[in-house]
C-alpha cells in the first residue's frame, strides 16, 4: 500500500530567530570638516577634564567638591550645602541649553561632546593605531587566536585600561584633592572609598567606550528615545537628499549619470561604513543617529572624486528637502517660537543666577534653641531663653561680628565673649542668652530676630528669626 504523505500541519516546525545577532561595528576612518570639529572638541573637553583638577587658586585646588568638609570650591567661589539652589539653577540651564541646541541642530551634544561619544572616539583612535584600519580590524576579528592577535589585543586593552584608570583617578580628584590623592597612590595608601571609585569609574569607562560603544547610545541612553519630540520641520539634521541621490547605482566616473537615469548616489556604502552606530542614513532619520556627521564627510569625499557637487548628505531641514525654502533660508528659520522661548528662559534664569551670585552674602547664621528648657526665670525675676548661634563665614577673609536682637523692648543679649571672630570658611558656635522683662512679654511665644553683622564690612549681615518663650 502506498505510504500517505504527511499533511502540511504535520511537517516539522521551522525555527525562526526573533532577534538578529549583534554584529560588531568597525567604522571606517574619515576626514573632513566635521571630523576636524570632533577632534577639536575631544581635545578641548579632555584638556579641561584632565587639567582642571591640577589648577591651583589661592593655595588650594581651583575646583574641588570636598564632600567630607561639605565645601564646594569653584575658583574664587565657595558653596555650602545650603547653596543647593545654585546647583538646581545650573541643571535647569543645562537642560534648557540642551533643548535649544536640539531644536536648532539636532543631537549636537551626542555627536560632539557627550562623554560616551568622546571616550569611544579616543578608544577607537587607540584601536586604529594598534590594530590598523577598519579592514585590518575586521580581519583580525575573524582570525583565530594566535600570538599576533594576543599581542595586539593585549596591548590595546592595556592602553585602554590605563586610560580608563587615569580617567577614574581624575574623576576622584575632583572630590579628594588630586595632589593628595596622587601621593596616596604613590605610597599605596589610597583609602577604600577612593580606591573603589577609581576602579569603578575606570571599569565603567573601559566597558562603555571599549566594548558597549554604540549600544549605550542605541539602547541605554534615554535621550535617543525622546529626542524626536524636540525636533520640528525646521530643525537641522543629517539628511540624505533623495531628490538628488535616487535612483542610486554604481557607475564609472566618465558616465553621464543624468543620461543614464541615475542620481548622484553611487551606492558606495561609505556613509554606512563610517557610521559609528552602523545605520544607513539613506533610509531616513533614525533614532540611532547621533548627529556626528561622519557620513557627510564620507559622502563629500566620494562626491569630490566623482566630480559631483557636495551636499548629497548634509545638515538641512525637512522643509528644505520638501522644497518649502532653499538652503539659504535655513538661517532665517532658526529664529522661531520654540527657540525664542528657550532663549528667553535661559536669559532670564542666567541673569537671575548671575545676580544672585554677585549679591550673595558670604554669611549664614542658624539658630538652635537650648533643648533642656524653653525658658527660665533669673534671680532678678527676668525671663531668659538660651540659644546657640551657628555662624558660617563663607568668605575667603577673616571677619569679626556683632550680635544684636530685636523684637522685645529692652531685651538684652548676653554672651560669654564680645569678640566674635571667624576665620575664612570657618563655622563657629556661639552660646547666646536673651533676657527680657516679663512685663514686656505679650503672649506665650514672641517672634524675635538675631542680627549678625560684620564689623569689617557692614554689607555682610544676616537676619534670622526665632521664638522667645515666656514661662
């Protein structure tokens, strides 16, 4: 009897992968205007990052966030935990600046100044120096492990980790005086927390810039996900001009592409080869694009070789591509309601920030009541309240102070010493008693004010209120 064929439903199941295996990206080196800008900004940002901790100011580190002493030094300014409002202002200004730059020209921060981009660029320079160009690196990736591969990879990771450790050391040097820290490292006496953060930050730099690279931008950075809400049709983005490039196709340099029915795109894939995130910009704007403009430099080089006009891939706006206005009209459309609002907000907040810094009084006074008793009666029948004044001299100069009190007629200020002197950046505690005649006390609790004023500079004054309690 003939054997029956199995029904389609009885056939063996077909396995299908839902996720493609991640391919390692080895971007091709590129030269041009935007590549030069990236190099310049890498050098500038790293010169600032690595150099600022070593800069001295008034016999101390110019920028130091001394968490143990709760003092934050930024050149001639000293901030305390009570000055947290200034950090809030800086964060708000940074956010508005990011919104403004994104609205004007897309992901400029990501492409040129983001630490992930900067350190990935540095690590790729080391990789190209030690392993060769992108073709040599791809060949090395596929080759079996041998002495040559071990030597190249080992040396590369040694240089990478040295850079990462130096980065971690510099980071900790913003919180522990870097000269002290370097001495501790030299004598192998680094504290546990300093050692932990140097290794942690170094390991994070090594992992993010050496291994994860574009994965951080594509999958971990939230900015890539919500950037589109800050774009509009007048935002400058890296754009492939379909009207000029299509239909694409390879051809010789002598070919009349117009007569052959072709666009100016020769389908060389250089734009894909130089992209650090591995996308094809010809498929339109994608969230993976960090706006580094490497594809612009790569495409311009090919256009120059072919004798075609530059700008097939360029910074332009959606409205230009749609023909609503020419490239020459881009500058006029930078000023629009969105950018005006961001600019006005930045101007107002930055003006308030500068004014607040300029008029900041380098003195803070806190009042703490005696917890033993709210009030007591003296032998003379007067009512006494005991306080402790914490005087913080935020100035870089020594100051002498007077203490007065207001709020009750005839009230006296009693202190153990009349000479109150605070050294630069010093905090002192002064026991103070207020003594008042019960006849003048109207009620169970009366609001009084301590006025602490500098003898050297009357403009330095703080007025702090508290309560005086009757028996």
